[in-house]
């Protein structure tokens, strides 16, 4: 098994923690919120957990899912204060830098079959 880079591990756990914390935070809004909004927000949070968990296992599609997840946050933060947009752009850049470095690419590359 290929050794997982430390920064990939950190981003994976950050995604998992973010997803779990977000679900916990938004569960209190379930009764008051529009049910469709709640389901969509919960789905986005669940995607973070899935991406983080499967990146820990070396799944390349999960790396792309995590980039899609943070890209979605960049897009929706364009409708919020500029500081929030700037923060999401920085996080996107950090994700891209870490997840597409050569050591991460090696980790996510499937093993060659003989």
C-alpha cells in the first residue's frame, strides 16, 4: 500500500470534521427550515464526509469530489461578503496544491497490474 502524504490526511480529516460539524449545526434548524434547503445542505455536508473518508483510502474519485465540494463553496460564497469569497478561494488553492502535488498524485494513482 502506498504511503498517504500527511497533508492529504489532514485535508481528509478536515473534510470529515467539517461535514460532521455542519450536520450537527444544521440539525437544530431542521424544524424551522425549508425541508428542501435542509436536505440540500445536509447532502453537501455528507459529500464532505464521503470525500474525506474515501481519500483516506486512496480513492482518486474522492480527490476530485473534494475539489468539486470546495469549488461549490467558492461559487456560493460569491454571493456573500468578499472576505468569505477570498477565504474560500484560498482554501480552494490549498486543496489544489496539496491534492495535486506529485506525492499525492502517486498516492491516488491506482497500482499497476502486472
